[in-house]
């Protein structure tokens, strides 16, 4: 079955013309010098989303970007998924400042970028361009909606009025290396791991929540046809109603891999971004950075990176048909439709492989699991592995009543 996937002798190239990772993180004496210099610079505080994007540029996950985007890149990306030089890129990567800040920073001046959460200086940036954007245009293009209830739209609408662009020097990876020492891996590190294993075809499974049976099934299909799978989950922020903290997700994924996967068939790692919930466009971004991490394929499931009913269930699969063949080396694995446990088949299946009726099928979903746990009901058997459920129950049991109300306030 492995012949179905075209074999290359080596891993896919990093994204962009140079075909080389472009990490902006400084090290050694250069880092110390820049840190010292940064203390005296004017400061720009950034949101968690902006800090996450910055760290991705730091570790080469957003290769070939060399800083936050200028107007031409922003416009090309919004309008046709292209940077000004023609390189494929699906979502604007920008940083914003208030008009007052923008007025006090001269063109060509360097600023220190500070995490709004931790107050740590995480980068320096030479501001070579200041520009305003049409936020409605960005939202329409990227999120296909301007509805303020969409969390991604809200992020854009709430960002400050002036975008800054210019070369970036990254000085820190923020909280991630310390908080997730085992699973926070850089693209150069996952590439090294894959090479050591002798892998060339690697499928990435994108996750933002603990794995239930359907995710496990998808990962195992990928293992059947590729050399291995990268189980890669979000370490940044989610909507509170959308899941559990990344540390809980990491534990839940860890127990599943330990008990239900053949040793050496998967690599478990996390990446430092927040969810934007841009559905199809975010699926493309997921593909771009997975190529940088060394993955040849990205599993695209139902409603990938979507939220509520903003996108059709297969929009994130379809959008790859509009991407020209030479834009990306990574390919989507549009493996299946809805995946479920069928009582009659007595196993995991999809509408492609199971001839039975709805009543025979148990369809796992993170939303349902959260609802069932919140209402103290019994989780149906074969919905989620017992070991994973135990991790989740432990998490929910530890919440205060107020936290529980917040987590379960909206059922998505
Ligand atoms: Zn069946």
C-alpha cells in the first residue's frame, strides 16, 4: 500500500524559493548583545496571537518570512494567497500598534517587542513601514465573513490601527520551551528526528484537542501509507469553549500514543500558535508550516480549523484544489469523510467503508465529549479511549465551579 504515496529519497524542502529554513532566533553572543540593546528601545506590547506568530518566525516554522508583513505582502496574501514576490502564503502575519505609538516611532527606528502576557522582551524590529489596512477586506478574504461573533474576525477587528513591518530579530521563544520541554520542537528538530528514523514521507495530524477515536483512526490510516506520522498540536490559545488547555491535551495524547500506537511510528510535538479559526485558509497555513517541519502530507479532516457553521465540512479539503501544483511540496491527505465507530462493522469506519445505517454508528466529537462530561453523563463506549477519558475527567474534576461555567457556557 505504501506505493500509493510517491516516494522521495529525502524529506520535502522548507517552503519558499531558498528551500532553506529561515529561523530568526538569535543565539550566543549575538543574542546577548541584542538583548542588552533592546532594553533601551521603545517598547511595543503584542497580543498572544502576534507573539505566537513571532516565535514561529523565530524557529523557522514560518519560513521564508523574515519579519511581519508589509502592505504589499498583506494585500497579496489577502487577495490571492501570494507574497509580493509571488511566494505562496495564505494568511497575513502582521503586528499592530496604536496611532499614538505609530506617531512616536520614526521610520527606520528599532523597537523592542514585548509579550503583553509575560512582559518579556521577545524580539527587536526595525520599523521600515507603517500602514493601515482595510480590516473588512482582510476578514472577508481570510475568514469568509465579517461576523464579529467569529473569533478570528474579532481578533482582527480588535487589533490596533496601524501595522508595523520590518526585519525582525527574535530573542526568545516565550513560555513554550519551559512549559512543554518534551513536545515543543522546532522544524530543524523534527526534521532531524525524521531523518534519523529514515522517514521521507511523513503525514502531519493537526490537533487542537485531545485525540478521540476518529483522530486515532486517521493517524493510523496515515501510518499505513506513509513512513510515519507527526501528531502535532496547538500549544497557543483556543476559545475557552473549544477545548481544554494544551497541557491537558498533551497528556491525553501522550497516554493514547503509549497504549495504542506501535512504538516508533509517530512523533508527538506541539507548535506555538493561537487558533484563528479561519477554516480553509488556516488549513493552507497548517500545510505551509508542516512542510517546514518536514512533513510531506497533511491530513485534512472534516471542518479543519473551522468553528461553528462558518465553513462547509469539506471546504478545507476543496481549497487545496485551487492551489497550483508548484506552490507547495506538501500534499493534502483528504482521506475520509466522517469517521465513526460502527457497532455492526464492529470497528472504526467511514461512509466510504461502512454500509450500515446511522443508528449503528457512534460518531466521536470533541464537542460531544465536553458536553457529556459537563452534564455528568456516561460517555458512550468506543467513543474515546478510557485512558484519555481519565485524563479529561481529572482535568474537569479539578476546575472550580466558576471555571466550569466558563468552559461550558457555550456549546459548540
Ligand atoms: Zn458498519
